[in-house]
């Protein structure tokens, strides 16, 4: 894991194009997929029916796209830390793409690249392109532009 630390939110200014990470690898277990299915009510067989999925288009069950996307919230704190702030919030996302399915048992990790940094009332806003890669795969699982706000 490679974490980049900023002393305060102001230090983000001018960092467009800077790449950070990667996070640690994490396993996407069938149990995690099943738990996500329970939480969201999405029990589609490609996610939860291991036997049927063996003969499906991916040869195994796959993580929900939104499960993969939600991992940005876990992986980002592993690659960025901003000290001396009162609060940081998830402000939303811009472009999101699910490029490659994540098969159960695969390992993923995240990288970031600052796309835009700007001042907003009371703080600073960062748009970071988070790429969630799959170990051993040429194409990433997901690429999302996340928007965070940091308040000194």
C-alpha cells in the first residue's frame, strides 16, 4: 500500500494529474458478494448461484457492479490522508464505468489520479479518478470520478 498524506486540505491545490496509490489488494469473496446481494435485494444468479454461474458467460459468479463501485469508499482512505481538517465528505461521482467483471475470489486494489481541485465555500473539492484493478487482468474492473469535499 502506498498512502499519500497532505498536511491540510489547501495542499491539494494544484495537484491535478498527480497519481496516488495503490491500495492493498483485497479479496472479493463469495460471502462479500452474497452479503451485498442481501443488503440490496439484487439476487441475480450471476452473483449468487455458484453452480449456474459456472456455465454462464463469465464461468463463475461475479461481484455486482455497484459492489465494485462501493469499494472506492474502502480503498481511498488507503491511498490518501488529509490531516488538519474538521471534516471530509463524499460529494458524489461523475463518470462511472464497469469495464471488466470481478469474479468471486479475485483480488482488487485501487489507484487514484487527481482530475480537478478547486475551492468551494468553506473548503476544497477534489475530483479523483479512481481505478479499481483486478489482479492478473489487463482491463480494470471499474473507473469512477469521485468527488470529495474537505473542510479545514
